[in-house]
């Protein structure tokens, strides 16, 4: 009617949904009598399809997301959605360091970090969209991440794939395998870098829970169970109550003797191993065609360890063993208590000297920072030229560091020492694989802002420590 309307709104900046300090706008709907706000309806300015959602309280208290975060912390990792927030914080730190190094008077670009989630539709295809955090039904997530970096201030895209350790311990089932395959294929088809955050329990071997209470045992001697049993069986009424094809059985006097348990749900048996082979092949293809990088946090088991290794480039957290199977299973196989922890099989003290892990980090924030550092040397697309990053270290300056007559550290030649400048731009050199092949030094740096790879020979005497295998009698 043209009359002005006064509308109360509430602005909330929160990291509860994974993204760092995500802003939300709520319309307050007051009680007609008291004037006290009793509902808060979220405003959806970007039209993400959330519609009008109203809440009694705009501030989320302990909920399913908090529970999932606690589950992730118990395995020594971070909830998958929270890695988005860690990446944004790391990217802002990169910009702050860049502004400090170059001495530029500028602000960090707006919308420096944006994400769209890959979501499966009814036909099993993946499409970009949004959904409420924690509503995923499978233990695999993926996003298309757009970052404005100092190298690409207009933005660059990467595909980020992550296990969700809060869904069936992050294990790989048929649905997880298909989702991983499609997200990785998207990265290959669009020539985008692909980053995989690994925190999982390997391929899923499930149980048919509805049969547990119905299975009976036919012992050789009921009075002496130690003599063994003849077969497992279902009573006639239990067998007939099951959907057809749940079990394969033959008629016996007690009911139906079981030879095979198929189950009613797909994805609890060997079909998961078939999917594991599929995503292993996809990862190999991705390594051949695009840039692949993996970050291991918490743990990576079985097919999860294979995917990390097939992707070749690996950053490992201190509490993130890469193992094919658990130490307790190996102890049972060996018939004695040989191993006492997963770290003896695939911890940093094993994988770093063996050259599997390129870098070891203390925690997930440092791990994400290392991911971003590595990506800064990588072109935005396959075949594109590396981006030049403006540097405060002038390319015309002299290399001040000089070799000494006695054996010296070759890293000093590349990175410099103190106020004595080395070959590369100041602060740009970073070494990788320092735990493996110690007589050779490899790393990346910038010269006049241009990314370079570096290989140098270590002429000094080096020491190599090979961890003893507790299972080796020698």
C-alpha cells in the first residue's frame, strides 16, 4: 500500500557450518502482543534453494554438527566441512603475508574463498548445489572451490574430495566409490587440480543386522560346544519372514541351514572391493592427466592408503598413519603381540623416510597451509603456464650467498641465510621429501616470481635411520 514498514533483522557471523565466519541474515518475526521475537527466518539472498526456513533460535546450540565434530576429533582429525573454514583462514594468511612481503597498500579481495558442493541427484549424477551441513547420507564429500590467490587474484578452481569419517567411520562402500569416481572424473574432464583429504577406515565389510538375533547354531555336541558346530541355521518361520534372496539355505530338520548370507541392502560385501578397484584406476588416470595432491589426517586404511599412494604427492599429519590393515589384525595373523600401534606400520617415522610422505605437519591447520603453498606453484589448468607471483625481492639483485671451501648446506644456496640472499626470491623456497634420499635436496621456489623446481646435491655426510620392524627376527 506504499506505507513504510519497519522490519527487524539479525546478522550472525558463525563458523558452525564449516565455512569461516559465514554471514547469515535473519528476519525477526515478533509476537503480535508482546513484540518479542519468537521466530527467525533466514534470508536467502543468493537463491541457493533453501527457501524460507524459520527457527526458534538463530544461534545453533549443540546439535548433530557438534556431535560429528566430536566424532572426528576422537580419531584425531577435523570434521570434513570444517576443512573449508581452515582453507579460508589459510588463504587469508597467504594474502596477509603477500601484502607484507610486497609492501603494497591494498585490501584482500572480496569473496576470496567460495565453494559449491557436489550433490548426487536422483539419477546418480553429481551436480553443483548447496545443502545443510551434516545432512549427507554417504561418507564421501566433494566441492568445487574457487580461490582468489596472490597468483590468481581473479580466482582459480580446484576440486576438493574428502572422506566423512563421521559416516560409518569413513569407510568406502559402493555409493562412496561412485561419488569419488564422479568427482575425480569431473576434475579430469575440466583439467582442474584435484585435492583429496583422506580420513577413512578402508573398504566397508558390513553385517546383516536383522539376522543377528535369528541365527541359531547346530553344535556337534550340545553338551560340549568346544567340539565345534555343523552349520548355522534359521528356524522355518524366521526364514519365511525374510525377503526372497536374503540368504541361500537348504532344508534341514531344525529349519534352514545357511550357506550364504546376501542381505537386503546393497553395499555390505565384496561389491565394495569392486568399487575400490574402480576408484584406484580413476586415481591412477587422474595422476597421469592432472595435478593430484593428498592430505592424510587421522588415518587412511586399505583402499584409502592405496588412493593416497596412487596420487603420489602426499602430505601426512603426525597423527595420520597410512596402513593397509590394523596392527591388531597382524598380531592375530602372526600369533603373538608384535606391534603395539598403527604408527609402527604407517606412521610418519615409516612413511617419511620411505619417500611416501613428501611432508609431515603437526596439525590440520598447518596441513591446509601446506596444501595451499603447494597449489601456489601449480598452474590453474593442465597445460597453462604457471602464474607469476609479484615479489618484494627484486629480480635484479645479486645472489649474495657464496659457497664455502668446506662442505656446506646446499639449501643455503637456494634460500639464503639470515640477511644474505640466496638464489630464489626471499622466503619462497620450500623443501620436499627431506626424509628420503638425503644425499639429494629437492624443493620448489620462485625466481622473479616465476615458480621453479630445484634439485641440489648434498655433499656433506648424511645419516639415514631405518626403523626396525618388530616382526623381523633379525
